[in-house]
C-alpha cells in the first residue's frame, strides 16, 4: 500500500509562490500609500478678459458680487501632478453689456458668455511655492447675443424667461485655458493709464493667466439670426486676448506629508568649484511640526556637501514653506554628472519629501 510522502521540491515551489504573492500585495499597498492624492480647491473671485479690442472686461466682478469660478482637483503630494475630471472646473455664466454694435445693424446688445470644459484637466501644482501650471484645460465658450429694447434695463440674456430667444448663439471651440502663475494681461483702453493684471503664485492668494493669439471661428448654436450675428461676434473677439483669474488656493486636504523642491535642477561647475542649491520644504497637513530634517547626499568620489549633510528646520507650519540652502563642492579630479539627492524627514510624515538635482562637473 502506497503512503503519501512530502515532496520537498513541491513544497519549496508552493512556499515561493506564496511569498511572491505576499510580496506583490505588500508592494501594491505601498504603492497605493505612496500615491495617495490630496484635494486642492481653487476659488477665483475675480476675473478679467481681453477679447480683441474689448479689454479688461469683468468676467467675475467681486463688487457685485458675482459667484466665483472653482477648480477642484487631486494633487499628488510627491510629484505635484494635478488632475481633475471636466466637472471639476465650474465657471459661472456672465452677462456683459450694454455693448453698442454697428455690424450688421446698429444695436445695443448684451452678451452672455458661458464656459464648458471639454475633457479632463491636467497640470502641476507646487504646494510649497504656490506655482500652478495647467497644461490641459480645453473649454468651449457659448456667446448668446441679445438685443436690448429701448429703455429696458436688461435683455433676454439676463432674464431668459421673460423675452424672445437670443438673436444669436455662437459657439467658440476649442479654447485652451492653459492657466499658469506667470505672465499678465493688460487693459490699455486708456493708453496713458494702462491697467496690468499680473499672475502670482497661490500663497494662498494668487492669480493665473492664459493668453492666445486668436480664437477659432464660431459656429451657430440655434439663435434667431446666427448667420448674421456670429460673423460679427468673430470680428469683435478676433485677435490676441487672454484671461486673468484671481483668487484663493483653499486648504489642500488628504494625507499629511512633506513636500520638497530644489532649484536649480541642473548646475554646471568647473572641477574644484562649488554650487548652491536652494531646497524648499513644505508641510502638507494641518498646524505646525517641529524638528524637520533636510539632508543632501552627493557621490563621494565626485562632490561633498559643505557645512554638514543635514539641516534642521526648527518649526514648519502648513502653507508656510521654508527655504533650506546647501552648498555642494565638486572634487578637483571629478568629471561628468553627479546626482545630488535631497530628502526631508519627520515622524509625522508617512513619506519623505525627495528632490534631485544634477551637478555637471567640467574640467578646470
């Protein structure tokens, strides 16, 4: 009678499979933790737009006050990558007027402008510096043009249920709103007293700007006289333009952690010379933490961190980044590229803040 006996080879294989599965699970959990997303909300309570010859038009007027435009997005705390669905961007419609036009006939009109996102939104947001850069935010703009009856304070654009349909409904699409915290738009309606609307990082108050050299021709959307009105709209809106949005970056919600950035990303020096790198550490969380360690590491054969490899930030408050400079000296006989790694650590952070710079060393 045969009896069952253990097969050592088979058991080793099963143990190997179990260990591999367990390791994969641990790695997956680690990846999930490392890729935890924070939620950032931008609330824009003032907006100005340049449309062809029409400069500094108030798309969002805080004096009325108009409702704000908002952007709600996920931000990767480690990389700063920002993403949001189309529904994450909301821009309330705005009636501009009265506007006097002569083409195709003399009229006083109102124009209702409404923006609708066309797809997902992508870009970057550096919580440490407040720098925002939206690489993908395409919208369509619907411009409804309505005639004002003489003596009436508003038109169908402002009060749709009480009047006839708009003269024209003109759809301009796509428009790229590649908003960034750099640049400006200028209202030079009065050449002697131009008004500048500059961008600025969100710390937390800031502003973002996008400009264009021209817009696509509009298409009719069902107005009473689109074939006459829309070419006139194109004439008014044609040419260079831009939008300025000013507001507040709300609290970044989600798992707390340390953010770290370094500038410059690349630096050239001659062998034996030193370069200064400026790191910026930020606490992405609530309140204040103490005793954050920021360290720099350089390859021993090529460079050395002067003044010690580590610095201590005594106190770090959420939303108030701290600059930590490092001086790295290349060795006399070193050549080529040296990878300098910067790391911020604290017990309250589930992950380290990490940044990398390249020191390119040339011959003396």
